[in-house]
């Protein structure tokens, strides 16, 4: 009897000890999918797209990350792009996020002042300052010769007392390292990796660091994007502008999800770009799919289907052969879909662009490949009620 009592006591003590012990830690939960969008510095002018539009459209509540484009790379250092638009322009009450006009003596006005108000209203929204861009990438070659100096200049700029704490990190939009964009770069395949490594050292482990990467698979092979991904939170694949009137006089969707019969170049698709990044060794969770909130168009077209001949680029408000989605959706609505992107024939014009429906397919694709998320270039192209961003965030 005493042996049985002793055994029961041991069982009871063991059970009590088990109840009081700490549970074994489980794996860290996967981060939520990224829903990022670019806000362009120049959009406050001709387009009249203010930070307030992010609030009134509902976009701010759907975004996880907002990228402000672009800062400059001048003399191999980070610098403000347009001082007036960024932090000096007085914002009237009607254009202000909180309905309060900037005071004349305020030390921070412009879009930065409005972004501070937007962030206060949406504390989970992370802000990232993007540097470079298509016309602003020439300075990266000099920056690559002194990565530590470049990184320290970026850290100091983020810490400027006028907007300290506003930005959570930096985005590098170098078009393209060791390849040709507006000009050709010969910085070497490891230049971007060294640049991002220096940024990580200067900004620390908590900062957000991202980089835009080309959609062209041949350009992806020119630089060490797998190495760069070690220091970046994600790589944003520019899976758009595969085709356009400036690249040929036959119509083709500029941002197809997948190949289709008659596509001019088999690798000019989102699936091909993502597949190449994964093949190169970039982790899937660090890849973002890019979605253009605009269309590419031709004029003088000979037929409604893709592959028709044309005479040149269709007119656009801010550039030949390009127009915002919210304009095209009303003026030239879709007449078909090919390769996962909508196209539209209206009169003598032919346009391709994404719609809420085709974006839903791209979101599903990103989920099927366990990618990090998606991003939009750029938010001013959306409708007043953010129809495209709503579809992008739905997944």
C-alpha cells in the first residue's frame, strides 16, 4: 500500500511540475504578406495626387508599406530630391490629412509633414524612402565605389532633425547594377550586394531595406541578387514594362502574368521573372511581385488581338504610350484578356493594363509560390476609391 501511495505521489508531483513549466517555444509566425505602394514626389504637381488622397481613398488602411519616391543619389551620397515638394511646400487645409493647414513657421511642411500626420493616423503603416529611379540611377556607380560613405549619408539623412523617425528604412531603385538602363553601368556583379551590406551595417537590423530588381531575366543574371537578398527585407521585381510602343510596333501586354501563344519574348512574364529569381537563390519570401497601376498603349493599330501592327505610341497625358488606370478604365475599357493581363481596343488605339480581376490572379499566383507579397507602381494611377489596391490587398 505504501509503495502504491509513493508512486501516486510521484505522479502527482510530476503533473504539478509539468503544469508550472514553460511550454516549448514554437516557430516564429510568418510575417504578413507585404502590400506596398510607391508615392511619387512629383505627383503633387500635374496629377494633383496628395498624401491626403491616400487617406480619402482608403489606400493608407490597406497598405503595409508606403515608399516615397524618389530621393537623389548625388556625389555618391543620399540627398533630398525636390526640397519644395518634400518638406517646404505649405499644405492648405483642404489638402491636409487632418484638415489643418501648415503654419508659416512650421519646420516641416510639404509631403513629409503630411506623411507624419498619415503615420500618426495609421501607426502600423511603415514608411520607406526610395532613392534612384529610371532617371536617377546614374549616381549609384559612384556610391558603389564607397559603400560605407553612401550608407552613412543615408543614415544621417534619415536622422535629420526635421523628419527624424518618419522613415523606417530605405529602398534602392538602381536601374540597373552592372547592366544597361537609361545608361550602362559596369560596377560589377557584387556592387549592389556591397551597397546593401553597408546600408545594413549603418542602419542596423531593425531598419527596413529593400531594392527594386529588373523584370528582364538577362539583367537579373548581371548582378548577384541572391547575395543582395541577404541584407534586404525584400526584392521588388519590376514585372511590368516588358513591352511598349517604344520597344516595337506590334501590340503586346506590358505586364503579362504568363506566356501565351504568339508572345514576342517567352521570358517577358511575371512567372519567368519570379522563376529566375528563385533559380538564382533568392528566397521566395523575399520576392515581391510588381503591379503597374497604368497602361501601355499604341495607336494606328490594325486589329483588336495582341500582335497587331501599329504606327506608334498612343497619346498620354504625361508621356507617349502611357496612361493611368483610372483614365483608361473609363475611356478605353477592357475588350479581352491575354497572358493574365487585360487589353483594350478603342478606335485606333490599343492598351494593356491590369484590372482588379487580373490583379486578383497575380495575388493568387504570389500566394501559390509563397512569395513575400506585392507592390504597386504607382498609387496615383488608381481610382479615387483605390479599386486596384483593394484587389492587391485582398489576398
